[in-house]
C-alpha cells in the first residue's frame, strides 16, 4: 500500500469522496473497537478507579481542535475518573463542564513543548498520564493496570500504551536506534524485560509515568512541534521506559483540517534548531533538564525500516513499503523497497505488519485480528536484521 500516493489523492481537489470514506472508516472503526473492547475487558476491581483518580493526573496538549479534545475527554471518562489538565494555545481557549478538567490558557501557538511543560507543572499527583488530544480511550486503555505496575515495579518510570492508528490498523514500535546519536547510555538495554515488560528507548506519547521522572527531563521550550525524538533522546540514561502492548489507545487523526495543518507542518525552525543543538556534542548545556546527546542534522527525525535478509539492494529508493492488510486471506509484505519478500498467512481481519527495526514477533490481538509487531520474543525470533533510514521515517518522526 503506497500511503503517500493515497494521501496525495485525498488532498487533491477531487479527493472529496476519498476524504469522506476516510472519515466514515475512522468513525466505524471507533464504534467497533469501543464495543469489542468493552466486551473483552474485565470489570475493574472495587476501589481501583478511585485509587487511580487519587494518584494520576492526565496531561493533554491541544491546539485549535476543541471537538477532538472533547472527544478525548469523553472517552477518558469511561476508564479514568481523576483530574485532567488541558494546555490550550488556541486563539480562544476551550472550556469544559466537567469540574475535574482544568484548562491552562497559553499564548497563541506556543507549541507542544511549552504546553506539555505547563500541563506537567500543574500535576500534583504521583503519576501523570501524558497523551495527545486526538486519542480515543476505550475499555482496553487500562489506566488502573498501568498504575498498579508502576506501584509494584519501582524500577520502571514510564509505561507506554500501544497506540493503534485508525483506520489503518497499525501501530509503531520504535527500535533500539530510534534516538538521536550521542544520547547517554540507557539505564536498561532495549528489549530487556523489566517487570515482565520490554524496555523501549522511545515510545508513542501516550503513556503513564512517574511525575518526578518526567520532570527530570521535561520538554525543550525552544521546540514548538518536533518534540518527540528530542524528549526521549534526552531521557536516555535518566528514566526507564517499557511498552505494554496489552494496554491500547486509538489514534484518530484529523488530516483534512487545513487551518490546523498549516500550523502543524510549520516545522522548519524546529528542524534547524535540532540540527544545531544535537551537533554541539554530549557536553552541551542541558535543555529543559535534558540529558546530553547528539545526532546529525540529516537524521534529525528518521525512522528505520528493516531488511530480513542480506544488505540493502543497490539502487533501492529511500522508501519503505509497509504492509497494511485489509482483507481476509494471504498478505504479501515487502519490508523494504527491493528487499526480501515475506509472505504471511493471515486468516482474520483486520491485521497489520508494523514498522520497526527488529524482527516480527509477539503477535497481539486488535479487534479480533492478529497484528504482528516488531520486538523481542522469549519464544525465539527470526534472523538478524539490518537497518536503514527511510524518507517516510523522516517525515513520521517529525510529528
């Protein structure tokens, strides 16, 4: 599936039917996962919700998407009863009728980093639930389970949730080389099990964490949009992050809002700044409480694709052809352009093969379908992989 070609077709003047189909597919997927996750979820133990409400604060950054932020809060209220802090740098800050939702009004277009820091400063609980405004929580977003694990495992600082992209039915699992070069030595190696969960150096920005651990890192206020890789690169050597694939949230984007997108894609100043600061070497002054590190400007926001066998073929273009399976039956997945072809037999719908830098392992269940994620497996794995930077990844990591 050539995602870029589809996106160009959707954005074109005649792409109205495709945009409508995208919205319908997203809405239908949300209806489906809400129902399926509700049926599959266990009933919360008495007192669990109250304990999470007492010890967890949810921190959200939003900008010019009040309807999307309200959708998040409504969905969060199905699994979380505690305080929610919304940092809003829209022209007109939004408001909520919910007395446990506090809105922090920021100067217009202050940026993601300023907003996240403002929300974090307002947290007064032991744990903070960091998320974006275009997520949707369901019964599978088990905040109570994540909180219990943090309480039981003091060596873990943050637990990432599996963030499923709708309507594409895919998720990202970042490999061991997802950080900027020159970052500090991680406290635990990528893939090591801590408290039964695999260590990750970078996760999606939907996670439950110890508040003080995140305050040791914070976000660089000089970065308005491209904060993701920078935050986790500075967090290396400072906090231990794991991924729990059993806890899911759903990412329902708003890709056809031109006013929002105009600000969202204004990332050239961030890229120039990142290229500058990560070239200064590991002994530069900390930023925001950050750990030192460095990465070349050309790789400033790169995701990697995998080769299952042998070196990258000569002449292969800098793109990864990923496999998103939308039909029952056999699925062909070309891991990289010109690379090895892997054939996977899939009997359930929907399913995906997810990008990363490691072999395919650990199938998990998403709405009744098997999704294969790149990651470690205690049951043995396939051959050693090779990695290379992709053009797609450069764009994706710049989110």
